[in-house]
């Protein structure tokens, strides 16, 4: 990845999807993962997770 775009992508943090029905545990885990350098998408149930992923993918489609 020698191109500027390739270098930028290689510096982007990995994205994790965190699904936990316990809000306190989800927040704790999200904080730990963010401090470890990950970009975290957190959801309290699978339906909400799908909504967030679909929203994120449409943002990616139009941001380039």
C-alpha cells in the first residue's frame, strides 16, 4: 500500500461491532476497546446492530 490512499487506509483503526444487552457492560467493553485503538460500533441488540451497520455502509458509499 504505497499510494496515499493505501497508507491512509492502513492507519485506520480496525472496526469492531459490539453487541451486548447489558448497557453497563457494553459501555465498559466499548471504553476498553477504544483505548486499545479500535473503532467500536456498539448496539444493545442484533436488530439495532443491523441498523447501525446499514447506516455506516451507506455513509461509506457516499464518502469516497
